[in-house]
C-alpha cells in the first residue's frame, strides 16, 4: 500500500507477515538471510546495492518481510534508467541473479505482489526479477539467458581430467608449449579493464568504466579476486571473480585480440582458475550468464559445462512487451557494426555515459 502524499510504501500485513521497506539498519540481518537461504546470491547482498547506488546513483527500493520480529524475506530492487529514458525497477542491476529471497513460497509471493504494486504506483516501464530457479509465478518471461554451474572436484588435478578432450588438449598446449601462467592480485584490475574494453568494442557493445571495477573492490573487496594470464610479460587475458558461500563466480573477463586463436588463453585461464578455486577451498564454480545464441554460450558448453536456463520474469506497467533491445535482436546489428568502427577514445567516453543504463 502507498501513502498518497509521499508515495512511499507503507507496511502490508497478511496474517502474521509484514512487508515493509528495507532500511540500512536491516543490512546485517538481510545479508545473513541471503547467505543462509536457497536463492540468495552475491547480488542480493547489501554491498552490491551500495556499490550500484554510490557509483551510478540508482535509487534503492528494497522490501523486507517480517514475521514475529524475524526477517523471513528480502527483495532488493533498484530504479534503473532505460536506454531510451524510461525508468524500470530491477532486481538486481548489473547482476545476473535477483528476485526475492524468502523462507517459503508464501513469503516470496507476498514480496512479489508488493513489488508489483510498487511498480504500478511508481508508473515505471516494467519490473524485472532475475530468478535463477523457476519461481512458478504467473508473469511473462524470457528464455534468452542461461547460466553454467557445476561442482568442483576435490583434487585440482581432476579439473583438467574433467574437461572435454579438445578443450583439455588446448589447455595443455597453452601451458606446456606456450608457457602461459595464471597470477592473482587486485593490482591487475587495470589490465582487466583494458582487455574488457577491447572485447566489448570488438563485439559492438558499450563497456563499463574503469571506476566500475575499482568501486566494486572498494565495496566488496574481501570477496573479489582478479586473475591475469600472461605469456612472458604480455598480458593475454584477465578475469574478476566473486566469492559467495563456497562458490567462485567468474564474472568479468577480457582477452587480448588473437590470444585465444594463438595461445588458447581462455581455455587455459578457466582451467587454472578452477584449479585455483579447488586449492582455495571452493566447492562450486559459476561460469555465469550467456545468451543462448552467443559464442560465449558455445565456449562454456565446450568447456564441459551444462547450461541451466535463467527464469527472468517481468511485470509490465507502461511497457507493452518484454524488453528486446539486446545483441540477439537483429535490429541492433547496424548499431553494433557502427560501434566497432568508432575510435577507442570515443568508445570510452560514450561508454561512461551509457554505463548507468546497462544494468
């Protein structure tokens, strides 16, 4: 429900359940719930909200479910600007997982119902909830995105053994013939940004600004790792990963032009990253989201990962259809081709302006 003057949510009670805005004072309880409850993710943590809010100035609109004084659910959402000016609510911007984290299905439904009502009151374009598992909700969705998760072996030597034959051979060649090495350290963040920027440019997509990566380290640095692959003194590939409850999430990555073709840099990097994860006590590896029609999707399959569909759900308010402005849409082909021809200095400048709308 809403106060008609302030347009701020007021508590909604269903039996013993109370839904009300989540405040910073609830952050410790909220993070404990996220870490302990199935469906919680790195992107549900209060630190992720703080990172997005402080860098991009997105407004937080977070809901908490309380029962008898106990926090039993949370739905983090932020108001994000669209590419064409219309705002939308999303859980969570710049993250691949979102939606409510709740003790049971009833709490989840109550949080979603209040989120839909909030979206209606705010007259946003749409509400987007980025579920990993099927929420079994009567909301329209998309089958565009897939994620890749698997358990890690107990022995790091078993990572290579578990790879498909061709990928295994390429990773061995990268290590034995080309002498590639993997190193870890947040001081490689600028190398990561440079490689990430070049990859995005070649794909015809805007990049993220360098401060995106550095602000992440400021807010969540205790759970972030940066790895670099080099051949001699030449950086070939880099990846930024997040640690969450025994899972290592390989999230942002970049590769030098020609490094995969000449040196199998990506094959090597993800093999060694999984070995590093095993040695450091991680139990699962999350290769994260890819579009089903993308080269990244095929690469992950060829690494031996099984795709799992992501269940993104939408509540349409002012929009008449689910958003479709993405690289899979043929209508974006000319824009992407034009972007690849822009000079890199201009790409950096334009990307910084577009970045708040890329979440």
